[in-house]
C-alpha cells in the first residue's frame, strides 16, 4: 500500500475473457463487493467502453446511509483493463478510482490486479470529511475472493 492507493492481486483459474465478462456487468458488482457498500446496480447496461456511466445503489455510514454513485468509465480494454471514477450521483468525480488489470496466463488462468486509488482527491473539504481509505486492503482481498467464486464457482 502506498500513501494514497491500495493494490491487491491474485491469479484466478479462469480465462481473462471470463473474468472480464463478470467485471463489465454492473449487475454482478454486488456479489463481488468486499466492502459491504454496494447494494445493487440501478438498471445499468454492460460496460462497453470509456465514457460509459453506470449507477450503483450504495449504503454506508460515511454517507449517512443509502445513496447512489455514478461511475464514469475511464479505462477500457476488453479482457485487459477496466477502470472507473466514482462520484456521488449528479456530481463530477472528486478524484478516486477503481482499476482492474487482467493479465492472461494461458487459456484458463488470469492474474487479476485490483487498485483503489485516491491520489487525485485534492478537495480540502472532502479530505477533511472522508477518512481515506474508505475500503481496506482486507476488503479488497475479499473482493478478489468473491470474484474468483463468481467466475469459477469455487
């Protein structure tokens, strides 16, 4: 962990296409979430490229209960990269992002690297209100466990 981002990685016994298929479907994100913040997606379409926005229903004490986020896709390369910046619904992203990098290790194995990066959060008011990181390394590891289960069934 650096001062303003956390990266975890694991090899998952599935093709990068199978992993990407799960990650690019916002309906599946609730089953992947290791933080407990994601409740459901809000009628989002499958992520097709940069510029897409998908909306998630969330909950957390840090936001006073239930809320929605709009996730602005900033990185997209099929079977290799998926990244988005998260913002409270109706607002511009304040600087944190989620990055998924996939490296094929053959037809049935993928190195998955997941990064939570808040290095671009510069708003002093936000930094005084939010204690980053909101998601711990252990919760990100749990997300990788959940992804592995979602993709492989084990």
